[in-house]
């Protein structure tokens, strides 16, 4: 076991504990804007669907019910503009983080294979490469990478942590390059519903993939759009030649979404109203926090989408974390996401209206 854990970096969030204690000591209590965990209620129609399926004594299937696959294929076509999506093009997973961490292993990657991800990125992309003993490399423009050993190319648009959105033309260029060199493109699109100053596009859109899903897979989560982080509900869509073998592997591993959660996802994907309502909540919080940060002397870069503001005072990120902790506000240091973030902090919008108002007042 130690041989596996020794491959992994130190869990970054442990470093925040002293600052969390400082923020918690503020007379008005802590405003935790460090982790992007939803705080608003699970929509009632989703809760009802979960409860209605609570009497589920048998094992669920890894591929999910036909109703779940219908819901996923329908949403992918309706929301992402994908065409001719069948059950073979989709696969439910137990939350997207599990998928990101174990995908390189399940793809059979190992020593001598390369996994690439953005220079500023969700730390679990690196973790997944390390678990598989594969090499990992960061990029600014993936088409400048050495393609010879590149097997898995992660895209993330909208980006965590920066909120940057890749344009349709950029995505198409990258997909074409990866296909030319035989690299699998996996696009983490978990924040696609949360575009503010840009309209995020999926790799499954025909203008990006040319109407073919060869060599492309999209990752989607219901954690942010539907407040279902506690349900562990996500799915893949794309190349059947990739998803078919993954399904078989995950059957052997028992990686199945619970039956009540599957029913909840059917309800969630079939309703767009609750997504619009949640967007409005986040939009209002974003406007308030952004204005307060700018008045406080911060500069904000990118942040045109997602649940975060990528902010800097042109100083060490830990100096900024300390400054805000003294105000009772906890944020994530930018170097959690790569050395290029050493002068930035990631400010999450996932706090109640009352806590957001408290942060704005302190700033």
C-alpha cells in the first residue's frame, strides 16, 4: 500500500488548515470560499425521484438503466448539440473525480506512456497519471507537445481553476491534431453550464469533432449544475471504442452508480428549469464578489465561466491567503493548481447568500 501512496503528492488541502483556523476565529465566523462544494438545496424533483427509488434491494448495473442512458443521450444531443448519440456512446460513472483519478489505469496506460493536462489544472489529472505510473506533462498549447508517447490528452474548458473557455475553433484544431497523432482527447466539461462572459462548447459538438466521436470523450458531472455533489453522479459521452472496454473493466471492478442515484439523474437531466435557477444564484454571487475583490485591489484574469474567480494582488498566493484569512475569508492558493498559479488565488462562489454578503462587507 505504501508503494501506491508514495507515488502521490501531498494532499494539498491539508496545507490550508492553519489559515482555516485563523478565518474561523473571526468574530463573524468563517466565509469558506476555498472549495467548490455546493451549498444550495438539492432541487425537490430530484429528491423525490431519489426517494421514489429508495426501495432498491438488488444490484444496479454499471451501464445504468435504459432510462438513465436515454436521459444522458437526450441531454447530450439537446444541450451539447451532439448528433446521433446512442447508448453505446454513453457511460455513467461514480462522480467525475473517481473517473479522472482512475482513467489512465483503466485505459491500460503505464511507464513510457504520457498523460498531458493544462499548466494550471485540477490536481487529480496528475494523480491519475501517477497512479498508473505513466509520465505526465503540462502544456500551454497541447499541439506543441511531443506526440510520440502521448496517449491521453486532458482538456478542461471551462477551466478549473481559471474559468478560461476554449473557443470552438481552438477545440477543433486540438482535436484534429490529437487524431493525427493517435492521442485520446478527454475533455472535462463539468462547468459547461456555467458560462458568464463566454458560451462554452463541447468537444462533441459537430463543429469541433466533425460529426465523428473517434478519439474524443467528454466528461460531465451533475455536482455543480444540479447541486448533486453528495450523490456522486457523472457520466462520459463519446467514442464507443473507448467506452465499451471501459464498461467491461468497470463491471469487473463493481464501479456502479446506486439505483436511487440513477433515478435522480434521470430527473435532473430531464429538467432545465432548476439549472437556470441555480445559474441565477451563482450569477448574483459572482457579481457581488467580483466587484468587492476589484475594489479591494485585486485583478481578475479569465473567469469568464465556472464557479470561481481567478484573482491576484501580484504577491505570493500564500500571502494573499493569509491576508484574507485575517478577514475571516478562506480561499484556495493558486499553486494548488500548478506553479504558474503562485501569485493567484481561486475564490469560489459556492457559499450561501448570507456568507457571500459577509465576505463582501469585510472586503
